[in-house]
C-alpha cells in the first residue's frame, strides 16, 4: 500500500512543478515569439535557398535635405476653365434636383403632373448628377490639392494666379512613381535666383514624363515667367533618419507598406540558430524551420535604389529578396516536419 501512495505523491509533485514552470513562462516579456504561430510562413534554410529568400540587416541612413526635380509653370486659364465646368455642373445638378422635387410634389398631389413628366424629370436629374460627378472627378484628378482647399482659399489662389501675383507649378520627379513624406518647401531656380514656393500637395495625374508630381505655388516670381516655362526645382525635406531597404523587400496592401522579418528568440538569437540537444529550440524555429512575420513600416522617401523607412531596427533580419514567396505562403499552415514526402 505504501508504493501507490509514494507514486501519487511523486505525480502530485510533478504537476506542481509544471504549474510553476507555466507561471514563469507566462511572466516573459510580450516580445517573445510563440513557436509555431499559426499562419506565419515557415521555411527551412534549404527551402529558403531553393526559392531565393535572402535575409539581411537594414543599414541606417539619413534622407537628403534637397531633392532635385523639374517644374513646369501651369496655365491658370486651364484651372479657371476646370473650376467653371465643375461649378456649372454642380448648379445644373441642384436645379435638376429642385425640378424633380417640384414635379414629384405635383404628381403626388394630383395637380396636373403626369407619370411621363415625373419620369422625364427623374431622367434629367440623373443625367445632371452624373455630369456633376464626372466634372468633380476630372477636377480632383487634375487639381487635387486645389480641390482640397476651402472655397475661399481656392478663390484667392485663382485670383492671385490670374492677376500674376503667384505662379502654379507642377513639379515632376522623373522615374519616381510614388512619394514618401511630402516636402516642406520648394525652391524654383529662375535664371539663377531661388524663388520660394509652397507645396500644396501631390497630384494624382501623371504627366508626359511618367513620374510623381507635386503642385506648388510661388508668390512674387520675377516678371516674364509664363505658362509652359520649365524650371529646375529643389525640394526641401525634413531631415529624417531611418533604415535603408531595397525596393524588393517592400510589399504593399490596403494597410500600407510592410516587410517580412525573421523571428528570433527572446535573447535576440537569430531564429536560424540550431538548438542544442536537449534544449528548447529558439522561439522563431519550429521543427527545424524558420518563421517569418510581416512588419508594418513607414516609407520616408526613396533612397538610391531603395527606400528609407521607419519601423525596423538595425538588428532585425529582414527578407530583402523573395518577399513575394512569403506573401504567397501567408496564412497557409505548414505541414508537420515528420510527415514523409511521397
């Protein structure tokens, strides 16, 4: 009878030890990675080489204070014409809506409005509304930063441009189709003289140079600078520090830019480090495989052949090649390591 009692005491002691171990494990920092986290891409070192996945640490860098660009002075008459077309379409839409409401009231009250008159008014209102939406879309596409202004600020900008008190300039960045942070100021080079300009915002319609564009407003420009003039422009950006990553490392979805990072254990040991016999594997390693997790980053600005970003550290192992392979694997549960391949 003593043997079973001793065995029960031993089992009870083991259970208590497991509970204590679990409590200690739960006291770990939140940064510790859970092995085998569902949905994360998992690859062995051999599989990484086979599909071309390469990891590297990002390099610290600093964004330049000046970016060279090319500007073209815009014709204020085109802006006035587009504003007029949008305003006329909006007034026609409101008039058609008021007429439809009037005919609807007459029809409901039996005061001489026929079904045919009502249907005609509905068709006219639908046509006027579609034209108003089309005019607004065209104006927003061509003059997005101006469309975002209040009516009073927009009218002042038009008046200043029409009377020659300011210039509207489209600044093009050839070979660059996206922007990080908007520049804080622009300097127009007019015959060697630098003319300050205010950055109004990014333009959504590409020019013939097929590059990203900005709309800037320069006040007090020298006389004689007319529409169509091509001017060198220097864009001034706030000095930023960040990490440099190649373009191939960056992916983009509806939530913004992100990269894939190799998971590592709590002590900072790379997840690819082998586990010693009898010891637990690193937190990023699952059955000899390495897990990768997406990390959101902020694009600061293009930097050489890559991007200056914020959101990763210089000791992170970032997937700099083959990120698309991990994207295709995202959310797919990996097969057990002990499952034989036929």
